[in-house]
C-alpha cells in the first residue's frame, strides 16, 4: 500500500483515458464536458427518517440543499448525471426543494441513471426535466447505478456501494472515510448524500482508493 501526498480540495484523476477532477464534495467533474457526476444523493432521506421517528434536525434539510445549490453555482455545469438513488424513497417535501434547485439552472441538462431507490412516479421526474435512463454511454464511458457487464474498451463509472475505507495510524488510531474506489476498468463513486453510511471496501492489487476528508483527498495505491 502506497500512501501518496494529501491533496487539498480537488484532485486530477484519469478514468478510461479521460481526465476528471475528484472534488472533496464527493463528486466527479469532467472539465472537457462541463459535466458533474453525482452518485447516491438520497435526497428525501432526512424527511423519511424523521417521519419514522428519527430525531434528525430540520436544519439538516436546508443545509443539504444549500450545499447542492452551491456546487451547481460554483461549476455552472452543462450536464449533471445522477448515478441513481437520487431520491431516497416515497415522495416528501424534499422533492419540491430539489425541483426548485434544478429549475434555477435551465441551461443545464440533468440525467438520472435509475437506481433501486428511484421509485417515484415517472411524471415527477418528467416535471423536473430529468432525462431518465438505465445506462448512459459517453465516449466509451458507461455510467450506471450498479456494476454491469462492459466491453473490453469501455470503462464503468457507477455508485450504489457507498464505498469507504479505514486507514490505520500509529498505535490504535484509525479513521474511516468515504472514498472513490478505482479497480481495473471501473470506478465506484462515494455517496454524495448525508446519513448514507459506508460500505468498507477491500482493494485488490493495483487498485487505487481516493479517501475524501472534509477538505482533503488522500490517494492510496495498492
């Protein structure tokens, strides 16, 4: 395992012969296409948990949409691709908040690559000007929610796992953080949403883990 220098805020990475920026916001940005790729946003989850009795603060809802709007405002993307699980479950008021944010960017094209949590009525997606698909193919890059079979010359970018990694330090120091996991011809993106949990991955030889802290990205080669 080779721990590289800690990077601030963003990191240039190569996926499938294309250059991307991995941001500490837990998203990918493709500069050549002005495209943001977001996995597992799970908007609506806070309201869903509150309805089930969880004591999550209402302020957390406003915070997550402010964070999302700030991301769009800072990058002004031409395209945004949601890699599934855009909305956590059944309709709640957070869908209306999300729709209003999307409407603030009429020049941006929004795609939803459907995931297992995307169960809303299709009319809601249509009214939000979301283009819904199962897989998106752009320049030999396949975008999907979960892992799917791909061709020899293709590269897969997906989500679903909510990958994380535990890094040990001196003594019993350990830190668990979300990460982007690059393995062979696929990259699994970290979950963008809050309160999503982590699935701890076990990298193979020649894999790379990009651990994402609040303001830093730590690449680890195996």
